[in-house]
C-alpha cells in the first residue's frame, strides 16, 4: 500500500514564526498536493506539484510556499505564520494518469498562537 | 469551475439500517470520482474510486454508483454499524486532471 507520511500530527507555533510542514510518500508518485481543511469551508487546495522542482498554485496560495527537491518529499512553508493559518493541513499524492485517485496522509493539526 | 455538493450535511441512523449518501457535481466532464472516509482529527481514507466509464464500484458493504450525465453519485452503505460513524467526502477529478474538487462532506452517526 502507498504510504503518505506527514511528519507531525500536532504543531503549535507562534505568530511570525517560519513553519515547515513535511510530507513524504513511498510509492514514486509524481503528483503531490497540499490542502487545508476548515469547518464550513471544506478542503481547499493550496499548492500542488507534478514533478521535482515543479509547482503550481492552487486556490489559496497566499501566505504559503512549497518546496519539492526530491520526488518523495513535498514541503509546505508558512513564511510568517498568522493566526488565520490555524487549520488542519492534509498532504496527498497520486500518479499522473487521469484514472488514478488520491492517497492522503494522516494530517497535521497546526495551531498558531 | 467544478462545484461538488453533498446532501445531507449530517445524518443519524439506527444501527442495521441501509443508507444512501449523495454527491452531485456541476460539470459532467469528469475523469473519475472518489469517495473518502474521515474520522475526527484524522486524514482521509479512500473507500472507492469510480472511473468515468464505470457505473458502479463495490467494496464489502459499500457500493458507489456514478451517473455522469446527471452529475450524480451515491454511496450506499448496507447494514450500517456504529463503526461506520465518520464524515464521508466525495471528490471529482475534472478539467485539470491532476487535481480533485471536494464536496463538504456528510457527517454520519450510526446509533447502537
């Protein structure tokens, strides 16, 4: 089975800190995604990557950046954390053909105080 | 832009009941549709993936159907159990075939 591993289940950070959320997948998937999930707003796509060093903005990229230096690892960076970035962050991966689905990690609950 | 709607937002049923969760989408030009389960505070677990050329998929007590032309999918759960209590989300892969569009989910509570 494909595994998508998010390094932290829970994180508490202070306003203004630089925050790194890490995601690693073990099945050689080209596509990787970062979503955030908030009550009443559902899942919203932040960034995705379809190859090493390639990235595209999703629906809500403001305040975030990403890094994909190796195929298996996709990092989400909060340059200067703010309280409105308190959320559940979910990483997913997929093979490129259109007929493949997503595999998700277990999520990181980030609280910015 | 594709919009995905799930109704009802919440559902409470007694154990043993058969139930149907609904998912509708606005653009019928989809590649596939995926149903997920999410337990509180956890990530999403894939339940079923239906390709655009398929009408249904089955896994154990779960059966998902797809009617592309009408923009609808249903997830049928037979003989529900308290362990089925979770939020169920559907997602469709559409025009940009690399990404899914998600519904807001149906929160299911199965009472013992």
